[in-house]
């Protein structure tokens, strides 16, 4: 039901298994959820960009990250067009996925009263994203 535009990344399950770790595959392709409080980016507030771990598409800026204390990384806004929202297949809220590859990121919540510009919360699995520092002073290859 979501209309995606641009270059879409399409891979078979086998191809995804080849490029993702078992944990990444479980979350991105099977809508898994990492254990709260264990994620690499839960308490992580350095300046930069978070991209999709599956297809490397930039998804979130560090300036939109905040700490709601829920145990997962949270952002109040995604990069324009980078995030798709759809009703969760389990009927529980709104699922957010990478618009480019369809990888599961987490869940979307609105109107919870957090002091953010949007009052929205993108609750994202650390496993689904990869951080890229804003400064390019050191080699990141
Ligand atoms: Zn992606």
C-alpha cells in the first residue's frame, strides 16, 4: 500500500542472507526486535548520519535523535522519503521500513508528548542502522 519511488533494492531471501548477519536478517527481513537496552545506538549521541544496514540508504540525522528511555534508538523525524510507514502486520501500531529496500526498522508512534518538534517517535532497532560520523577527519573505510 506504500508507493515507493526511486531506485529500489530488491534481493531474494538467499541474497539477503548472504549480505546480512543472522541477527540483521532476523530483524530487517523477518520484522524482529532487538532486546531493549542492548542496542549499539541506544545511548549514542554523536553527530552524523544513520543509514540502512541493508542497502546503505541514509535514513536519519543524528540531530533528530532523542532519548525517550524506551531502550531503543529513537528519532523524531526521518530523512525525506527515506522511511515508509504501514500498518503493522500484527495489527499493533505502525511499522516503519526502509523505503529503498523494505528492511524493517522498527515502529512509529505519534502524540506521546515527548518534547520534540514533531511529537513523533521512530523507535528503531540499532541492528537495522549504521552510523556514519559527520566528521571525515579519520578514515572510515
Ligand atoms: Zn534499506
